[in-house]
């Protein structure tokens, strides 16, 4: 796969964005979990699942990834499970007579995650990950917190100049992207990342049909880019080019 964006925070390393983490896990599902990729950012019954995968017996596996602390990952996986059981999409590829496996992947788990799982009747596996560096190479290490099993794979990386993380897409943007093709989703997310990483003052300002990018002040912001979605949900990208007119007076 392409080089992965990594950033340094203190003495440790992390994926620059949640999208970078998802890209890497998706590309290495077989090596990390022994799974076959099926769908990603899959929309079903109002929910968007990060990754759907299969084991060798066509059992469905749902993976939810977080690049930082999140106390509600159990609730998310529960909603995904309910949506998938109700709609049963992709029946030609999935054996719904078998139990659905749920996997939560995070750099660390809050104690609330363990409490929520304790009183949830679904079986949910916790995998904790870290990006390790040995001075030359970088590795993703994933540990199953339930059985202690550890797997590790090298990360082909590129360092980000900025240490600030890019905020994840808003719920409004995710809902809009759900109606786009996979190629459109990835293109928009990559452009969004480029724009937001250009300057630390850059912010995403959303409205009912568009998402603009500027310095964060709604009234005076000088926008440089916009994603607009028409009545059919088709995305249109606008870029504002700064023009400077010089008038020479003789």
C-alpha cells in the first residue's frame, strides 16, 4: 500500500488520522486478523460500519477503529450489529446463520469501555494497538486484551510535518459521504486531509448542503475550498484561488 502518515506526540508515534489507521488495517486484514476484506465505510440502516470482513467460513466480522479515546465504541458496535441483523445485506457472501463477531480496535481502552462490555450480551473483542519505532523502522503492534495474543507488522511510513491531529469527519459529512461511491469517499477524505493540514488555523465549517474550509470565523473567514452536495447527493468540489492584482501607475 502507499506510505502511511505518522505523527509524533511526545515520545510516541501514532497514525495521523483515523482514516490512515483504517487504510492500513484494511490493507493488512489477512496478516493482522486472518480475515478477508469485504466492505469498508459500509452504510446499512442508518449506520456506517468502518470495516466488514469475513473469516474462512463466511462468518461476518465487524471492526470499529478509533485513533484515540472513545467511551462509546460498545454502543456503536451494538448499533451496527442490530442494523446488520435486521437488514442482512450481502447475503450471497455472508452466512447469517453464524454469529457475528465484533471487534473494537483502539490505542487504549477506558474503564467505561470494560463496564459497558461487561453488561452487554454481545461478544465483543478488545484489541489495543501501538505504533512502535526501533530507530529505523515502524511497526503496528496489536494485542488481544482477552487472550494476550500479540501480532506485529511493519508500517511503511512518512512523517507529518505537523503534530496536530486532523479532526475526524463530522456526522453531517459522514452522512453525505454514505451516498457516494467508495472512490468518491476516498477522494473527498484525502482532499479534506490536505486542506486541514495546510494551516493550524484551518477549520471545517458545515451547513445543510456544503462543507467549507477557512480560518474558522464564519463571518469573516476567507474560504479556500468547499464540498457541495447537490439535490441528488452528487459531490462538487470548489477551490478558491487567491488572486492579487497589481496596478502600475506611471
